């Protein structure tokens, strides 16, 4: 009897697991419009088994390449490797995007369970010596294989990927490296979770009319809405999410409350509590240093920049200091101007970091007579969206069609079909505009499916742009600030890049250096303020009138305002990042002391905190922007210079330039290095001048 049961149980379990697989929508054809993820059928519990199955399939595909009795060729090794892992990539993209845009405790738990599995899996591939030998063999004979330019690059890039992962190292060092990388991914994950927890932990209750002093109606309404949503009995609450704390700091006359909010903001991860990030970050620096040295670099920055447009840390520092010096000088003048204002008002105190936003806003009103609130009615979210669509149409002939039949993961998300000039399909765009508790802060663009070719057939991308913009308040639509408006254009620019990127191989179609990838996004911000576009989309949400000329002028003048601060706080964070990743870390690291020294050495003034302090510097927790926070300004120089090409041509929608931009900068990423692509578009290397002039630094 017992025996019989023991025999039966595995069979029953097998059936159960088959049935589960059939029910798991992540493992079957989606059967949805445009093959978009079936969010309405995906349950949290589907992810882990789907990830496990994805890993199993990918491993089987890798084994098949390795065990192929034929000698290694471009097709049976490079192409086969490029195409492998499609299920895992499909599942991971959905999971990763949801974990950023619509997470919950269960998803976080699954991430903690799956992260070590995924990291062990990718390490085992990167450390697979048989696979590396086959790739190496193709690499060695690449010049005799009659490969075209893109094929040559795909071979070189895969070879370099393996080399950078340590595949060419002796066994013992490879083992060490895989331990380091496993630990690094856990530490990164924990740092990010602590940051989220610290951001959500703070709430300032506004309980009396006095607590609301200085706040304009829109800020009061947003604070009241937030309190209601959080179930807090108060006139309003202030949180550490950007749309909440920034307007509060700009307007609140309560200096004590400003200090409270700002202090909570900049102390995130540094509170010596269970979410403290200091020790974890110190560990991360040790791990990265050890890894870089194993791979033959002096430090992590060298390792990172080796494959960037910038090439090495020296070029990055030189570049940053070229902006830092004029930026800091200007920031000091701005500070002095604010102090004069405080003294004139009889304030009798020294300007502190939590005062900067408040006096900046006052100075802006005084000098530029521009009230942010005066602009918002022209930037209703629907109009801003139309402005983005219109720009894509004027430059590239694209059109956008609402596709309500495409499943989405939250009712606030909209889905559009993107159509090329000739009406052909380019992909699907999701737009997810507002903050929610399960969404991380900031704004970003991601892909639920990357554009690629599979078996010679084009797979169209599914792209998402996710923001944390002001919500509609009362009976008014969501009215965006100018900053939010340009952020919209920015993320939309990343999306266009994803729709246009056209490589035959997965590896090459995605191989854009970090310090190049912000050019397509940032350049669109230039058009947002140009009358030729602004007059079409920035229409008053009640009257439908375009923004009057005097207001446009004021808005453009105001672009020069506070540039000392904006550039100084940014460059300070970028230098801090470089300092962390170029320093020689010996023994225990005192994170606070290191940060203080770094800021003192660069000469940052007390009244400004870097854009990100170490303990909530999310960009550098993961590998994407570590030693790479400089890339936004690097790309800023590129975008200012590239936009100058359109201006100089006398036609902001110059079709010939737009076509070249699409071809060299957005589409053919597979074929050239960043600098070569840029020169193809522009005819020469970028100049820093247009950036300094645009920012009022010169
Ligand atoms: Zn970006």
C-alpha cells in the first residue's frame, strides 16, 4: 500500500505541474493583440515557475550549441547564441518592468528568490569554457569568414562580453569572480529596497492652517489628496516623492517644516536603522574593486569606461571639471543673491540647503517674474502627450493610434500603436504617468519586448514610459510643471530610439554605449520649448489658447535661472560617483567620511547637497550607471550640439537632418561606435560650446 502510494505521488505531481504550465500564461502563446503580455491573466505566482522554465530552456539551448559536433561557425555558434534564451528574456522583461512600475511585497519576495537563480544562470553561461572556446574560435577566424560589418561587430562584441566577464581567466579566478558577481547582485537589490523603504517611511502631516503657510492652492490640493489616499486624518501630507516634497520646499513659508522634509530626504539610507545603506554600499565598493582588478583594470571606472564613448576616467574627469568650474562660480553668485534677499527681508539667518528651493522660487518670481503655477495650465498632460506625438510626426512622419484592446497592468496605463510614415507597424507604446505606492520614483523608459529578429523575422518592440507626474486634482486635469513636461519628451525620446533601433542581431541592435544613450532622449527636450512646437501643444486647458508670447519669453529666460545650482548639484553627484569608483579602497570604508572628503575636495558649497547622496544614489547601486552618472551631461553636450545642427539649418524640422539622425543615431546602432555615428550625422566631433551657452555658463 505504502509502496503503491510512493509510486503514484510522482505521477500525480507530474500531472499537476504540466497543468500548471498550461495555465501559466507566461509559458504559452499570449494570444493577445500584438502579442502583448496578457497582464489580465498573469498572476504573481506565475513568475517563479516561468523564470525557472526559462532558465531550463536557455540552458538546453546553450548545451546544444556546445555539444554540436560540427566545428564552430558564425551560424551554429554566434547566431545560435544570439537567439538563445528568448523565453527567459520575455519573462524577465515583464517581471523586471512590473517590479519597477507596479510592485508589491510578493513580487519583491519573488525577486529575492529568483535573483540568485538568474545570477547563477548568467554566471554559468559567462563562465562556460566550452561555449567561450567556440566563440573564441569564430573570433579568431573572423577575418576569413566573409562577414559583413554588422556580423563582424556581433562577433567582436560577444567575444568582448566574455572577456569582460572573465572567461579568459584561469579557473580559480573565474570561480572568485562568479562569487563576487552573485554577492554584488544581492547587495544591489537590498540597497534599492532600502531606498524605497526609506522613501516611503516618511510623512509630514500638515495639521493646521499655519502648517500650510505659503502653499498655493494646487500644492494644498495635492497634499490633501495624498492624505486622503493614505487614509491620514490631516489637512494634507508631504512625502519624499518628488511631486510632493519639491513644491513644498519651493513654497512653504515654514522654515522649520522645510528643514524637516529636506533633512528626511537627504538622510535616506543614512539613519542607522534597519534600512541603513552605508555598510551595504561600502561592501559594494569593495566587491567592485576586487572584480575590476581580477579583470586587469585598476578600478571599476576604468572597467566601465573602457567600452564607453569617453574611453577612460581621465576623459570623464576632464569633461566634468570643464563644466564644474563655471557651474560652481555661478552657484556661489546665486547663493549670495539669495542671502541678500534674506537679509533684506530681515531674515537674520544664513541660507541652508532647505532654503535654496524656497528662495530660488522667490528670486525667479522677482527676477524673471515667472510663477511655475502660471505655466501649468498650458501643460495639461493630454496636451503634452499630443506635443510629443506631433514632434514625432513632424520629424519622422510617425502616427499614434490608441489601442484600448491591448491589455495593461494598471487602469491608468494607456497603450498606443506606433505607425511609421508609410503606415507600417513599428511597435506598441505604454504610457504610465502618475505615482503609485508600488512604483519607484523618477521616470524611465523600458521594454516589455525588445525589437529584434528571430529566425529572420522582425519582432516589434513593446516599449513603456513610466513617470511620476502630478495627478489630476479636483476637477482639473493633471497639469504638469515645465520640468515634468520636458521629462515627458525625454522618456519619449528613449521610446523612439527603441522603435527605430534596427539590428539583425539582438546583441548589436542593443549595443549603445551608456554615454550615448541619453542623446536621443535629451535632444527632444530642445524642441519642447521652441515656439514652432510649443504653439501647437501648449494650449490652456480651459480656453484652448496658446501660451502668450510674454509668458513664453519669460519661460525661456527662466531657463537660465538657477543653472549654477542645477549644474553644481548634478556635477557634484557625478564627481562623487567617479571618486567612489576610482579610489583605492583599503580596509573598512567610512561612507560618511568618504563622501564628506569627496565633496570638500571638489569645493561644493555647504548650501548645496549633491543631487544624490551615497546612501540613496540609486543610479549607482546597479551596474547601469555606476561610474556612469556623468553620462547625462556628456549626452547634454551631444544633444545641445546636435540640436544646433537643426537650428543652424534654419528649419527645426529639417527632413534631411531628421532622416540622418534617424539613420545614424537611432537606427544603425549596430554598425558604428558612438563617436563615429555622431560624426556621420553631424559631419564633425561635438563641441561643448552650445551646451555652455544654452545653460548660461558662458
Ligand atoms: Zn534618460
